[in-house]
C-alpha cells in the first residue's frame, strides 16, 4: 500500500516569508478561453516570476524532455490560478509525472512538502475489494490531512506545499475536497489531480467550474526515470507564494485573451470543447 504513495519533495527547503499567499489564475489559449479563467497574468510578469517559470521548465525538461514548454507553462499558470487543477489526457501516468516534477522543481526532491497520493485499483484483484478500498481511502485521507496541517501551520508560512492525486475518481476526489479552498488557511497548498475525462462533469458540477482549472496533457509515454537534482534555493518557494498571492489579488476580472501572446498556453481548452473532442 505504501508503494501507492510517494513523497515528491523535501522539508529541508524552508524559511519564513512574510509575503501573503493565495491561489491564482489560468491563462488560456487565444482561441480557447472559458469563463472561469481569470486575468491574473494579463499584466507582464515580474523578472522574478519569469525566472521561476524558466527554472521550472528547465528542471522538468531535463528530467523528461518530451514535456513541451507550452504544456509546462499551462500547468504552471493553472496551478497558480485555481484551487484545484485537473490533468487529463491519453496517458495519466505522464500527467502524474508532470505534477511530481513540478513540485520537485519548486521545493526539491525527497521530503514531506509534497505528496503524490495514488488512486490505483490494486485492491480490485484481492477478492476483498470493498475492505481494502476502505483501508486505502482512510490511509490516503490521513496522509492528506497531515500535509494540510503542515501547510496551515503558521510556522511554515514561507513554505510551498503540493498535493497531487493520481488516477483518482471524481467521487474519491470530492470526498477529499473539504478544507482546501482559499480562505481556509491553506493558500500555500497547491492541489492537482489526474483524472479520466469522463469524471470531469461531476467535479465541475459539485465544486463549480470557476474553481477548477483543466489542462489536457498530450504527452508521449514517459521515456526515462527522473534524475535527482540539488534542492532549489529557498527563494523559489517564496517567489511561488508571492506569485500566487498577486494572482489572487488580481484574478477576479474577465480575461482579455487578445492581450495575450499568441503562443501562450495552447493546451488549455474550453471545458465543453475538451469534452467534445474526447467524445468524438
């Protein structure tokens, strides 16, 4: 069971920052903006924000070159914009790898500031599916609650936290959804989930489309195991939290996608268009 849960980061990278914290807004493709996208990034990025984004892209591509720059940037902006980001696509393993590498890029590899909670269906082959499913769900909830408690601790105000659900069902995700919206003291916690497209309507209907960012991962099969890198500077965590706070403050106005560069975030699609594309 423990194999189904992997820590992706390190509590070694720490430090206390006084910057405010907040969730932030997704930037759409020019031809594909939908109502829940907010204009948090319509203004030019700061030098520090651009440096952080470049670091994340370089880190991820050095480990998995098949992830495109535009896909990584889409995920960066989605995770900055929304309380929950759903990664969907033809290869959910690649989506989970993207979320894991992103967390490593910001807070480092090998500690407890990030958690990848797996929704694997191993228990279905045991003959005691109902019992082991309940055990796995309880274990997952305990791990997630522990991470949330760390993120809410004022002593950890300068640290960034990442919670990723791998191959999770809509029902299981919604059971975990309480307590991680902005305003609940968990603004430093970024949450994502890899999910089958058919599960999306239930999530959107329950949580509200304005709270959920969608990124379609068109990544080929993962070709190599990621390499271990040195811990990133503490400053990257602080810049990440500062960027999220700025996005939250400026993220309530409609997005004018005509003001965006033409090549920005082409993998972010309208929810309806994405559903229609998968159904075709």
